[in-house]
C-alpha cells in the first residue's frame, strides 16, 4: 500500500495540528477568525486614538498583537490544562469575588494597592498598581460561572450552609424550603449584582441581569419565580428613580440612563443646525450626535462592497469607533459582505455551542456552556443593535467580542473560549464513549449471519 502523503509547510503544520485537536474545531476556528479580524480592524480604525494619545497606529497594532498572543496563550492553557472539576470549585467563589470588587467601586474605597477609579464621571474601573481593570467584564464571567454552580447544586440538593443553619435553629427551619434556597443562592446574587453594577453603568447592569435571568430560565427554574425576580428588580429601579427625582442620587448614572432612553436625535440635529458654530449649544449637540449618527453614516457609506480596507472616513469623526462602534467601522470598509461574515461567525458560534451543550453529560457543564455562549453572542448582537440604532436599544457601549480594541474585554473573552474548548473536549469524549457503547438498532443472531454469508 502506498504511504499516506504527509502535509508539509506552514499550512501542512496547521492541518496536522487541527487533526490532533480534540476540542470543537468550529469554535476554535471562529475564535481564530475573530482575532485575525481584530488585528486588521484595530490597525485601520485607530488614527484618532493614535493622535489623541500621541502614539501611532503601528504601535497600537503591535500592542493589539501582544493582547492577541496573550489571548491565544489563555485559550490553549485552559484547553490543555483546564479541568471541569477545577472550574466547578472556582465557580463557588464567583459571587463572592463579584461582590467584593463591586463593593470597592460602590463605596469608592481606596485600599492602597487597589482603589476605585472613574471613567467619564462614573466609577466603573479598579486601579490595581496603577493599571486600569474594567471590572464589569470580569463580573460577567464570574457570575455566569457562579450561577452554573448554584443551579447545579440546587438541582442535586447539595447546598450545605443554609440547611445546616436551619437545622440548628428552629426559628430558621423555613430556610430548608426550596424557594428560600433559590432566593439566597440564586435570586439574591442576581439582583444584588445587577443593582451594584447599575451604580456605574446602566447598560452593563441591564445586560448582565438579562444574561443571568435567561441562563436561569434555560436551566429549568420555574418562569413564575423569574417573574417575581423581575418584579422585585423593577421595584428596586423604581425606588432608585424616585430617590433620583428627590435629589438623593444626583451623582448616580440614573440621569444618564434617562437621557439616553429619551434622547431625540432629530431635536438634537435641529439644535446643531440652529446654533452658532462652536457655541456651547453647538458643541453639546455635536457631542450627542458624533457617535450614533457617525455610526449610521459609516454603515450607509459602506453600502454593498464597502470603501476598502483603510479608506474609512468616519474613523476620524467617531471618538470610539474602534471599540463601541467597531461593527459600523467594519461595514464602512467592507460593506454588507463584512457584516454578513460577522453575523455568520456569531450565529455559527451559537449553533456549535448549543450542540456542545447537548453533548455534555453533566448538568453543570451544560449550564456553563449555555451561559458563556449567551454571553458572547448576546453581547455581539447587542453591539450590532446599538450600531444600527435599533429602536428601544439605548445608545450605549458594548464591545464586539474578540474584535473591538480593549485589553480587558479581549482577555475575558479569551478565557471564555478557553473554557468552552476545554469543556467541548470532554463533551466529544463523552459522545465517543456513548457511541462505542451503543447497541445496534437491529440485533442479528449467529444463524442469520451464517445464512447470509453462504
């Protein structure tokens, strides 16, 4: 028999590597494509950032390449070394970690090595040894991991601390009821985290809360329970709104949220046109319109085929087009085809993630995969909705996963893909084992086999 032809060269080594890759290849390739898109897009979209920071686009691209390399390192480290048992043990600490870092922000603490910091007048970052940490990006991951553990533990009846407390004190015997365990371990963490995030970012609070509630619904919790959680959350928001109107929360982000929801772009445009150029009114109107109108203009000018890589004009006008409006930028340069490619990549991730979740044989694994897939695809489509100015969607920032410029978000999503690939490896091994153990659909006896071979 002739020897099998071996793949050689760079492409050959890549093919050989993929042949030996036991995780989900589609999810890995999606991550790879998104990272490649990120490098090109960040290089092309950052002339304004380079000018504002006194840097240049080559330096920014080199920094992005370093972040991508670190992201790859995190993905492969979790893929090769990650174990579901370890994830489960760490997941127990997810809410405690989220509560601790959010408390530093809410109470504006200065702990020396770690202290609360502000961006655009809102406390939403931690300064750790002088480095900015966008903590909400990590809270998303922490809470999804925690909720996966909490749902699994509740399903198996393995909560320990509250039942022990109830057994020791007769007055607390009611805590042994399922509803109270759900309130303490599931609903309260969701509500408290969402409200704490709301103090610094309304959009992040809405997004995190929605992901966690959706994850609970998928996990099989009674939808009526979720209705009560949503009702309590709305009451809490109503109380905060009343306090804002009474003048008690003037420094909060509630006013910003109201302004974004009620913002009338047409009225702002009339103010811009009617005001004297460079006047205070003109600058205020221009500031409100730079991002949403610039993003829509970028999409309109992109058309079917786009202007071509490097030919965007809105990258000089929209302040954070390389972050919150990356989708608009990509459409401007690559046209409708670029938008379709991105949508296909994220829809493919949703489909493959669903398949991996079905292949998992453990409830915890299913919930973690489900939550992480909802996080990535949900944020991607919310980013796109903001960029196209979809009605009822507040004009607020969410990065495009694994594409937008931003170290913290990029590394968190690298962790997400690393965990997904690690669990997908176990899931595929589980399916292979089940297939090996499966019985044939029709059993044939030896006599039948002998007769058919004569």
